[in-house]
C-alpha cells in the first residue's frame, strides 16, 4: 500500500491558503509525513530554458524523478514543470509523491518507476482524496536487456564510463560519503545511467541509493546521484564527482574488483552474473553494510578468475553465511583447490557436506605445506582422510628440518591422514643424520602414536651422524625416550643413553657398566674406544670396596673387557687403603674372578694381610718373601703400600716373633722389613720393642745393619737405656746383651775374644 501527495501552487488550497502547498493526498497519511516529503519537492527549469515557454517547450523540459527514504519509508517523487500558476506567474510545477513501506519495493530498483503509469502530469483539484496504491507498478522503459543493448551500441567508451561510475558509486555507498553528478542535456541518458548503476547493485543496496534525475542546483541536492544539464552552474569546489556524459570517458586507471567485474558482465550481457553478485551481497537481507568489492571478488573466484588475491579471499571468508545459494557452494567446492586457508576453513564450516569435505581436504593440504598454519580438524569422511595419504608422504619428505617434520607429522595426524611408520622413520633418519633441528622438540610435538616410529628413524640417524651432531641430538630428554629400548644395534646411541641415565641418577654405576659391556660386545674397534671412553667417565671416581666387589660379582671375567675396568681393583685398593676391613674379601673375589694383572694385585693385598695373621714367624717370613717376589708383576705403588702395611702389622706382634721373622727372611727381606719399621711412626713403646728386636738379633749374631746402628745410637740416651734395662730385668740374657751393645761391643758375651 502506498500513499500519494500532489504539491503545486494553487489559488486556494484545502485550507483556503494560496501558494505552493499540498493540494491533494491519500487518506490516512501519517501525521507530519507531508512536511518531510515537501523537502524533496522542488523544481527550477534549466538556466537556458525560455522564460515564458510554450506548452510544447514545457513538455521538453527535463523531468525530475527522485528517490530517498524518509523516516523508514520509501519516497518516490516526480516533479514536472507546469509553467504559469493561477496568477499567471511562471515557475509553477507539479510535485507528485508516492510514499510506501520498503517491503512494497522488494526486488525493485526505484529507477524502474521512470515513466510509470501511476504518475500524474496535472495536479488534482484542491482537497481531492487521492487513492492509495495497493500495488505500485513500475514502468517498462529501463529493463536490463534494453540497457545491455544500449551499452553495446555505444561501444567500448560506454563500458569505460560505466567502470568509472560504478567505482564512484560503490565507494560512496560502502564508505558512507561521496556523490556523483551526471551532466547531460538529455535526461533520458541520465536515467539510463542511473538505471545501469541500479541494476549493477543488489536490489537491497539500490533501495538505499538516493538519486535525482534532474536538479538546477546539484551542489545542494542531498542525493548520491544527481542529474543536471550543461547550462547549470556548479561551484569549482563542489564535493562530488562530476561526469559530463557528452564527452568521452577514459578507463579509470585503478578500478576496483566490483567495477571491473560488473562492467565485464554488462560487456558480455551476462545479466545472470550481475544477479549472482546480488545474491552474494552480505547486505542482501537488509543489513546496512555494503561491500561491493568482496561480493564481486566472490563471483570472480567462483568463475575461476586467477587474479583474486589472498586478501580478497580472506574478505570473502568473512562475508560467508550458511544461507548462501546452493549454486555458490557447488562452485566453491569446484574451486576448493585454489583456496587459501582462511577461505577453505570458512567454507568447510558453512557448506553442505560435499563441499565441506573438499575444503576440509584443502585445509589439510595447506596446513601440511605451511608450518605456520595450525592443524585443522579432521575431515568427517574416511575416504577424504585416506585421500590425504599422498600429501602426507610428500609433506614428510619435504620437511627441511625436524621442526617442519614435527609440524607435518602432527598435522597429518590431526587431520586424520594416514602416516606410515616407515615414511616418518625415513624422514627422521635423514634429518637427524644431517643435524637439522632439535630431536627433543620433534619428540615433544609428535603425538604419542607417532613417537615410536620417529625414534626408530632417529636411532639410525644418530648412529650414522658425526660425533658433534650425535651429542647435540642426544639430550637428556631424548635419552629419556630411548632408555626403555634395547639398543644393541645402536651402540653409540645406547652409550649416550646409559650415560644420561647415570647423570640423572636413574641407574647405578654398576648397572651402567653392565649395560655398556653388553652394548660393546661384538662391536668394531672404533666403537670399543667409544665404549672405553664411556667407562672411564662412569668410573672417574674410583669405587669403594663394596661397590667394586659388587661390580666384580656382576661382571666376573668381563672385568677384563676394558682396561678401565681392569684398573678398578687396584684403584680401589689404593683409594680405600689396606686397612679397609672389606679389602681382603674384595681381593679374594678379584683373585678368583679377574684374570691378568688384577689377580696379581689382589694377591699382593692378600699376602700383605696374611703377614700380620701368620701363626709362626716362618710363615710370616714366607709370605713376605712371596710378596717381594711379585715385584716385577704387581703395581709398584700397591707393592710399596702392601710391604709397609705388612711391616706395620708385624709391629703388633711381640719382639721375639719379629726377631724370628727377620732371621727367617733373606738378606734383602731383612733390610726391607727393618727399614719399614724404622721409617714408621715410633712411639716410646715401639722404640723399646725395636731395641729388643735389635738385642735379640745381636745375641743371635744376625744383626741387620740399619737396625743395629739405630739401636746403638738410641742406647746413648741414658733415659731410654734405663727404660729398656728395667724392661729386661727378668731376662738376664737380654739384659746382658743390652749392656754389651751399650758398651759398643759386637756379639754376645760368650763369643767375645778375651783381652
């Protein structure tokens, strides 16, 4: 339903007043609406028009058809010049207005009402009740087909001009400011251009396009498009694009996507393409936003235009909605292979299943190729996921470092693409071997289901890599992933894993040694060196007696597998000291288990320990002699310590026993034993004991020079002599020998020569 109003100069209007006024209107017109409509009703003939035109000349004057919205209503006005008013003055015109709700114009462009049958050329009598229009009918002078033919007849210049006009109007509508002034002596030409522009726009947008086909004052006319004649003056600072339709228009150097696309549709008479843009316009449901560039880009993309940029695709993704036409989803599915990630993701979320699956596959492919993209959700259909296998294989093989491999593998897993363990292992092996990336990062980022395959490849790559690369790859974190694996085929890797476990205190040194020995069995010479270096690291600090005994018990004869292991017993003997109570048990174990020089060193320990425990001096002397006999084979330092230890052990025996040991020993043994006693710590009791040993040897005429000389020198001390004499008072023989030695005599009294 639409209301009508007639506006003109009358001698006596409905209220009896003279002058310009509404002389007729439809009943039920909303209060106050007439005053608002009046602002759109004005007419002044062109400056060059006759001041007193004839009726024929009046008919030739331009018609001013206007469209705008007022208070949420659509307002169409048509002003025609009438010439003289009731008083005979020129300047009278008829302003015919039709006001309706926007829904009445659904699907129509307001310019279609040019020369519609509803317009009046003569004002109604004052006070006439104009009928309401139940269904305002447009005219038939500006249909798209005739406009396409008109453009084609005008040639390429018309299309060039159209591009400029569309660019100007599109910017004005999308940015909310800007105007276009069309200048022509033929108002029909202006109408045609307004019609072409209107049909180039989605109809909801055209319904928001205010226009006026003619104005004698375009500078102040409040419309986006205003028509005027060449004789109308316009200020030089007019804030509008002025296009003179009687001059040639060159192509605009920087037309946007919308202007280029729609102009191309008109050039091809592709009215369906123009309609398609209307369907794609995000404001088609009455939204206020208008983005002509994106709608045109979407159509161009659907039609396979390769010039659609990534930025345009991103804009397309933002305007998509689930209620897009079916043909659009079909075309987008067909073009999924050209989509960027943002567009493919948007289509996937909104499109019907077939197109959605195509775009899910596209998202997966792009994510596999670009490490910067996040892994998308897996496709819904199994056949879609299976089809990604080849792309997953390509992505794994194309990875340039372990970080890219982590992205490719985790993305393939996330999108449901099959990832063959052999493919992942092969890619990991090559990258690890060449030292490209951080293996720890790869293992951390991979899904647990893929980690074992990557570790398989990593182990092979580590074994084939240079030492520096191997060291960088085998961090403690990586070794943590490998510690549960049996690695006999990968001794280099296994060695590093064992050392890492030891550093992290996850295993003991004994366990680490056992693992290293097992890893080293049957390996090449260069690997033996690497294993030995690891063993040296493990046993940098010598073990205690209990630890060494436990190690020997675990390894047995395998202690001889490495010189660093063979050296452990002697290092323990020396570090612990021969006084250690557990040393004898360790030495017995080494002697009975470890062949070669460790057994000899163990025998040294056992002999030295046995001296102090000998039941008879003869036995102690025999042990000392055997100990001395090991000199060429035993460790020199250990032998020296053992001899000193045996000597100290004998100091705990009584002097008679000690003297007998000396007498049972060979000359070299006698000298060594007495020297050890003399070099040791000698308290007063020990000095007394040594003097008694010396006296007994003196009485037996089997003196040891060093000991005898020391004893005689000490007897010069009256204090010490007195202590010894008191000590010997119950043994006459020792007392006599003492006095004899103190006088400087040689030999026992009964063997001295008479003077």
